[in-house]
C-alpha cells in the first residue's frame, strides 16, 4: 500500500511563487519523489484520470494535430498518454532532473516520444510554427499573470494552431468557501483564481483565441482545460487556403508589421504589390461579439465607403477584396508607397507637401459630406504619399462611435444633438500634430514587442 502524500515530502513545494517553483523542480530528490507524492493514491489517480479525460476532450475538438510539445512535461504524467493516443510528442521542461525521471519510467516510454528538450517557457528554443499543438498542464497557474502572457505568446508562436493549458478558476465550491472565510476574517491567505473574462483577456493579449473551456469537474474542481487557437498564418499554409480562389496566385513577400487586430504583409497579386491583412482570431472573436458582419468584410466595406466617397479615392488605399472562412479572415488593399506621418515628420521628410494639413482637413470634410465619421485620425494611421506628399489613409476606426456609442450618455448626447457626429474627427484633426498619445502607445508597443510597429 502506498503511503499518503504528506507536506513533508521532498516534492511538496515549501513556498509559493513562480521564481521559487522554477528552481524547486531542478533537483533529483524532488524529481524522484514527484510521482510518489502526486499520483500514487487512488484519489489522486482518479483526479489524474479526470484531467486526462478533459485533455482528450480538448484534443477531440482540434483538427490536424499530429505533433505535440508537452511543456512542461515534468515526469511525463501526460507525455506517455499522448504518445499512446497516437500523437508524436516532444517532452520539454526547464528541469533536466524531471525529464530524466520521465525517460526512466516504463509507463512513459513509447516510440512516439521523439525526445526531451530542456527549455524555459519564457523563451522557447523551438522554431516558429514547429508543432501542431503546445500543451501545458499544471504550470501556468503557478506563474504571475505578466509572465503567463509572455509564455502564452511563446506557445502561440511555436504552435501552428492549437494551445491547450489548464487554469485554476473561481467558479468552485472551494473558492466560495474561501470568499466566505475571508469575509468573516477567518483567513487572509491569498487564493488567486481567474474569471472567464480575465483568462480570455490573457489569451487574447497573447494573440490567442479561446476556442473552448472544459470543466474538469463542475463546481467540485477548480480546474479548467482551455483550448485556444493561435493567430498567425505562415505563407505556405496561406497558399493551401487560397488554392482555387480568386487569390490563388497571391505570394507573400514580407511581413510589414503587426497590430492588435491583424498581421500585415506585402504580397504580389495579379502582377502588382498589395497589402495583405490577416486578422487575428482574438480580434475576429471580439468583433463578432459586437457586429453581425465578419471583421474582414466589415473593414473592407468601411474602407470601400471612404474610397468611393466623392473626391476621396486619391486619399484612401483602394480596398481590393477579402476572404471570410471558418477560422480564417483576410483582406487585401492597395500597397501604399509612403511613410507614416509620425515618422515622416520626425525625420523631416522632404516629401511632405506644405499643403499636407489642408489636404487632411479636406479628407475630413469630404468624409463628413458622405456621412462617414470616426476616421481614427492620428499620426500613425495616416501615411504621407511619397509622390504627392499628401495624406493617404489605410485604416479606419472599426465600428464608429456614431453607430455604436461607447456609453449611453454619448448615445443620448448624439440623439439630443449636444454632440455632433463630426466632433471627434474635428477634435482629432485639431490635435493631429500633438503626438503625446501616439508616443505613449508607441512606448507600450516597444515594451511589449521589443520593436516598433511597421
Ligand atoms: C507541477 S510540474 C507539472 C509537470 C507536468 N505537466 C504534470 O502535469 O505533472 C511543473 C513543472 O514546471 C517546470 N517549470 C517551472 N518553470 C519552468 C519554466 N520557466 N519553463 C519550463 N518549465 C518550467 C518544472 O520544472 C516542473 O517540472
């Protein structure tokens, strides 16, 4: 009969906190005791079986998964299961000791396990899009939210599409008891648990879309297994997607930049350079909650309305087309030759026409004449045309506040005529050369991505 797990077991962490745990498992003594402590009693085996069932449920919702990185694999709790289920698996962990333990266990050995790689989840040594799925169990909830976002971003980079991770949530009896105890002053112990909203936001910040949340055991367990989808497209898979469509000859030539909503590429299509926008799953999902038209179609139509408005075609990138498919949306527009106004003026670019601000004022008044509002006018969103020296617009605010006011007071003020539909654009036009907000945003971008937005 196996002994009951105890607080004194070598593999029971003695402190909270990610930094401690990152070091803790890098010990042979801890690794050797890990399975004994975690999985030997019947109760713990039942708990493991439930977790594996939830992981299988998540995997059943995916398609095309052949290769999985199990990260951290620890002593291989699920590495063997995955291999026996037919997946090609690579185990990965920061602790060599834990992986050595996994490699020793007969229950973990299988020909589908292709090896073990030492890796820090904060900066993975794997190539971009080198696996179909990254799975991370019993890990992220030990990590602070900022580092967690960074890790999720890494998982999304390495995975061609799917990420599976477990989270501790607050919709359980245990959480209710803790809340009550805290309210009664019986405990001051912190008990960090996520809500649906905070967890979804973490994934979205990392460029991932939550596809399904699976309860390991409703109310009785505080664990979810979360299935998420990564947002990037690689040029090869794009070719496959576009075969047989009007865009089958589209060739991606370079990545131009990445925003919150999309990744933008330069591409060749029908013998010309075009700008290709591939929308991120999280942005597609966010937009779908607000509007019945899919994001790519919505943006295409909005840009088209500006482009077609009287006198505006010389100021707006021509929208060329879009695709909306399950799990994939893209749009194409004229590739502009110019420089974003913020950088052009900073570098004193001599191609900025002296009439630039007058032209911009004309853009605003022509738009309003066509009853188009909320242009999102700021120095990173307007390009200076290298030939004409005037403004060229390529990206508009999504759903204008005139259509979907942010709060009821704005809606009421619009209705009562206290707020003009054109007010926001006129204010932005007047402040166009005040870069404070743009610089704050840029700084945030640099901090998050380490590069400037292209
Ligand atoms: C509680 S175990 C979970 C292992 C396994 N997934 C399971 O369910 O049994 C946590 C593992 O995370 C690993 N770990 C901690 N920090 C890490 C990091 N930054 N990168 C990769 N692995 C890490 C530890 O070495 C340990 O093996």
